[in-house]
C-alpha cells in the first residue's frame, strides 16, 4: 500500500519538470510513493513533447528556472493555453512570482519544500478540478 494513496484522487498523473536530475528523481520517487502516476521531463521542450503524446496529465509541477527555449513560467503559459484542464504548480528556490504571473488558478511552492507541503498543494489543486 502506498502512503497517502487514499488522500488524492486515484489515477492522478503529475508531470514533474526539473533540470536537476537528483531533485527530479527525489520528487518523482516521493510522488510515486504517494500513489501518483509520474512522468518526468528535464526541460520545457521535453515536457511539451510528453504532453503531446501522453495520456491524461492532471498536474504540471515545474521548476521556474530552467535552461532551454523557455523557463517554467513560459511553459506554464503554453500548457494553460493548449491544455487548460491541467493544473499548474510552480516551484523555485530563488524566484517568487506574483500571483498575476501564474496562469489560471496555479500555485507556487518555494524550494526547498517538504514532501507533505507538496502533497498538500497537489491535493488542493486536484480537489479544485
């Protein structure tokens, strides 16, 4: 039995976008342990490719500061426009976006975050779907 698997809607898929491999692995493992289906991307471009080919994704959980063609805020805007049903959770250790900068009813979680805080934010986002 997965810890926390009874607290979030079953079948919820989270796409975690993080360029730091170790941080991404820890986040993905923790989410999987909590019962989420997890997809991983190391860049915004990779995330968009996954979204175009994957099945249902309920939450985009992305770092803001990333190398490549766009950062996490830009990725969130594109995802909001193309897949408006996907909930957005942004994270960063050094950028604190204004509420207006986050698309739709997205949320922000400062790094370093505790897994219980991440789980609480995800559950809140999913409950509002």
